[in-house]
């Protein structure tokens, strides 16, 4: 890692920021119990957090490729905190919806800038990205406990207390005037290898990036659906309280912490594509256990395992996306994280309507089929490609064409 101190501080901001990502699903059981919302209205709140962010996050990534946007790290975090803090202050559903939408804007603004800064500080390796990502996982895991304490103590109208960590961390960033700069990461830095070979030119591989984006979409659906419905699932199936139901969400997000660290290590040990392939395959088995286990203890164990294996591919997906588009790292970060955080949320009202019609257990069973898609596509992902640097002044496309022609001539001789 290039700068452990700065990466550590950045990881803390990620934890605080993503605590608000986890706070939104953690609030849903309390909103349903206190205000009588249907599953459709509940998942509509999830849509509020992701609707605008699905548009904003890729745009932020495009802008980040053109100018430094490191100030979005504290600004996005504080905006997310303010949005969640306001969500319960008003009684109207519309108030809550727009407050959560504001939080979604903050989450969208933070992630592309944060991911680019993490790539710079860590030299582009997967383990550094997993350290940055696990900060967010810890924040998401802590959120259900923090929300339960606040709501049980102050009621739904006391959500303003949830904004305090963002305000405190924002003040820290302001006092130390931290600015996370973004620099180019060379191929050697990205792999952690030292080589005496001549430098190679990195080329954008939009086809591979497109395939990875599809995988990210099918990652986000089971992530968002489980995050939105896990607590409600055990409440409806086993008749437990909202606070007890939150334990399921905690098990899921705690598993994400373990899985993100394990994913970074396994990607460095066996390769990023291997982490994706086996992570998705085991996820299919884990979500099957969530649906079929006959008691709440078994469901909690399977939910933890599911959160673990679902997050094994996460850091590998982010760094692969950045390496597929090495000349547009901000765009890759914005699109990948935007898809990851938003696509499942955009579809969440559909799953809410299905839950109203069929029950939550049946909806969770559909995730088995959803996860089979990325499990299959992950086996077709290529390694990020490189092209030998051509003669000075020769464009990469021309150099590639010359190389292809020379290769064909050798084959005919």
C-alpha cells in the first residue's frame, strides 16, 4: 500500500458513509411497524435511495476523469447523513421518501471519488481495494444496531440522531483539510509486480467491461432484495420483534465484512476471476439455505454465509472494471458502483409487489435463479488486456492493426 495512514482515514469515511446505506434498510421494519406501510411502499423507499443515484453516480465518474473531485468524499458522506437524519422527522410518506432520496444523492456522490482515491493510495491492488471496501461493509453491519438503539430510545422522529457520525467525521475532514488526490496507476503498480520489461500501453476493453456490468447488475439484485427484506422475512415467518428481525440484517452485513476481506485475499492468491466464479456459485447454495432452513438459528447462519460469499467478488469486480477501462478509471468506478448500488434498488418495488402477492419467502426463493446468471457469466470474463507500445506517434489502433497483419503474415510462411 502506498499510504497506509491516508488509506486508513479514507476507509473510516467509507465506513461512516455506508453506515447510512445500511441504515435505510434497517429503518424499514420500524417504519412498517410504526406506520403500517405495505411491502410496496417499503421497497419504494429503497427505490428513493437508488433512483437518483443511478443517474448521478455515472455522471460523477465521468467528471472525475476530467478534474479532481476529492471534496466529494466528505461532502457526499455528510449529505448521506443529513438525508437519513431527516427521514423520520416528518410523518408524511413523501417527506420520508425525499429525505431518503437526498441520502441516495450523497451515497452516489461519495463512491466514485472514494474508489478512485482508494486506487491511488493502494497502488491499484485488490487487497487495498478490499480494505477500503471493508470499511463500508463495517459501516453497513453496524447500522442495524445503531438504528435499533436510536429508534427504540427516541422513536422514529429521533432519526436526526443518526446524522451525528457524519457531522463528526465531516468536521474531522474539514479540520485536517484532507484532499485525496487521484493519480495514474501503472500496470506494474496494479499487479504489485516489478518488471524490467518495457512499459505496455493499457487499452480500454468495453466489451469485457459491459459483461462485468451485467454481472454487477445481477450482484445488486440479491444484495438489495436481501437487505430490504431479510428482517421482514424472519419477522413474518417466525413472529419475532422488529429488533430481533434486525439481527438477520446484521448477520447478512457482518458476513459482508468477512467476505470482502476474504475476497481481496483470494483474488490476490488465486486471481480475481476465480473469486467471482466461486463466490457466485456458493451464493446460490447459501440463499437456498436461507429459504429452506426450518428454524431462525439456521436462517441466521445461512444469512451470514450468504453475506460472506456474496461479497467475495466485490473488490475484484471494482478493480477489474478499473483495469478494463484504464484510461477512464472514474467512469469505470462510477458505472460499476452505480450499477452495484442502484440496479437492485430500481427493481425493488417490483419485488415488494411480489412480496405483497406471494409472501417474502417466495421472493427470496427467486434469488436462486437470479444468482445463476452472474455465476455463469463470470466464467466468460477475460483478463484485462494490454498492448505493446508502438512506435512513437503511432496510435494504438494502428499499432494493433500492424501487429495483427504481421502475425497473419508469419502464419502463412
